């Protein structure tokens, strides 16, 4: 399997954490798309021009982190990251959706900051920042649901929080959210998180 990636993408990190947690990391070959030359070939892998995307051994291409993580979860016989049914499944998928939403908002905010100065929208940045804050407030209230053996939900939330630390270290997302901060510190110490940390 070949994974098109950018080392700083939180969505890529999510897939890599899932691969490590599932014991599949050594089966994945990385295709770094962070350089200008590589990025021009990304559309051949994913017509949406986004990472992550995965080229399977039979040549089929999968894209989007929820799909890639669920595919990886189908390849092993260990503890599943996607609970099969019941409340555990819906709790995990709901947490995944919240984490993905935080990552979407954080990436959009970074992208807005990279636009030419005259084309930037301060209002757009405020809007995305508000989405992030409200989502983290919700996660603070529901921090107990993140505990236990990791599933795709907590993995996604952890990658979102890690991305905030990476891109907005001075924003102080931990302030007023002690339960979420304490959970993240424990989760961030997992080998899968250490192995996938973005470059300094």
C-alpha cells in the first residue's frame, strides 16, 4: 500500500496513528506530496487533489481519512478501531466527526492565513476559530467518553488537538478545559502518537 501524504497534515497523521495502533504501519509506503513537484502529481492519485489518499496493491485508490482508517481496520484480526455495533460504534463515529470538524476548521484557518494579504478574510478566521472553541468545549464536557482502549474517535480527537499545538501553540486551547487537556497528555504519550508527530 502506498499512502500519499504531507507530514504536517492532521488527516494523514490520523491514518498513520490508526496504522500503528493496528500493527500495519510497516506495510505502508509513504509518498511525500509536500514538495511542489510532488504536489503536481497528486491529482493522479486523488482527483480531489487532497491528502491522504492510498493506492492499494491492486491499483485501486482510496481517499479521505475515515475511509482509509476503516479500510486499514479491515486488514487485521486484533482489536478493532471501529466498534462493530451499538452505542460504542455511534460514540466512536460521533467523536470522529467532531475531531474531523476541528481539523477542517484548523486547516481552513491556516489556509486563509496563507492567502495574499489583500485577499484574506479576518471574518473567516474568526468563524473557524469559533467552531474550534465550541467543539473543544463540547469535548471538555464529554471527556470521559474519550477514555478506554482507543477507537477511531479518540484517535481523531487527539490528532486534532496535536494539530492545534503544532499550528497555534500560543492559542492556549487547554485553558478552561482541564479534563480534555489531561486526557490528551495521556493519549499523546502513546507510541503511535510519538511515531507520527509532525516535524519540528
